[in-house]
C-alpha cells in the first residue's frame, strides 16, 4: 500500500505550498495541522492505511497503536499535531473523538 501514502504526501505538499507567503487565498480550508516533512508527522502519514482499517470502528487503542505501539500519549500528540496529513475521516475522528483542536 505504498501508492496511497505517496499520494497523500503529494497532496499535503501542494496544500503546504499553497499556504506559502504570497498565496493567501487558499489558506482558509487548510486548517487541519500538517507539516508533511517533520518527524512529528511521519508516523501519522505512514499510518494512513492503518487508520483506514481502525478509524471506522473507533477503537482508540488500535488507532493510537497505528502511530506508536508503545506510547499512546505520544501517539495522541502526533495525531493532534498532524491530522491534517490524514484523510477526512481521520480528521473528523481527531477533532470529535480525540478532542484535538
Ligand atoms: C480494541 O482493540 C484492542 C487491541 O486490539 C482490543 O484488545 C480491544 O478488545 C478492542 N476494543 C474494542 C471495544 O473492540
């Protein structure tokens, strides 16, 4: 499942680029946080296939283990910092169920 991850990174890059100084008009829809090239977000981006499997069931344990198998606190922090790198369903889960904002 490499291809969807690559697509997401490219999408995130385009969103990031459109938010660059001088291009302000596209900023308003890019509210969800995502720094696609940061260490903080790498696991969130690579976890997308895992999220797709577990977010529909909203099993928090499994969802957090998608990002960090050992430390749910770190996993939650990374999701909250980077959920903009993920699909809409994951973004909704992050804001509604994890309480990220
Ligand atoms: C959530 O996933 C964990 C780990 O796989 C499992 O032990 C637990 O029973 C699941 N909880 C629910 C509510 O399905």
